[in-house]
């Protein structure tokens, strides 16, 4: 795929950067608001979809570099990653990658702290941050746990 054919999130990921905005991002361009929610069994809840292109058009510098803290290999050759945003100590991210390290999905949170623990059971993963926050996602479709 040529670079001009990549979506915004794919172009950012090539340089290991993410939007500095709480969200769940898919390589097809879909983006959803995400909120930490201690009352939700999954630890998060999803809000409305939004247009990442539009958000970054208003402020193209609203991005952060990321660093991987933890990686777990999956049976399909892909990976789950957890880590941190380098712009601020409270930033955390987790995501699923294909074997070639391209995105399946990625979730970024400004106030989670870095994700350093990953536990996988079937198609469910629990990501734990350095501040003790845990989020649970279906690794095949993080939105599946939307109502949990």
C-alpha cells in the first residue's frame, strides 16, 4: 500500500505515533471516543464515533510518540502491545497488531498511565497499567464489549 493510500492513523503508526486524544482507532479510519469507567466491567466505555482527519486538521500537532512496554504474541502471528505515550507520564495505549506490525486496532488513554501487563484468555485480553487501572477488550473486536 502506498503512503498516500494510508489512513491518518496508519500514517501515524508508521512512525509509532498516536493522536493525543482518548480514542479507539482502526486502520480503516473509524475512531471512537473512549472513557475510563471504573463502574464498567471492562474498565472503559465507548462514546460517539468521530472524524480523526477533521480533529487533526484543526491541530496537526495533537499527536504523541509511543513506546512499547509489553508485548504478547498471538497464535495468528500477530501481537498485543501495551505501552505509553512519550509526551506525558499519564498516557497509555494498548492495541493489536498483525505479524508485520500493522494495526488491527489501537486504544489510547490520556489518564490511564502506561500499560505494562497483558493477560490473554481466548479472545479476551486484560491490559493493566502502572496505576492499577485494568481494561478488558475482545481482541477481535474491542467494540463488542461496548455494553459490558
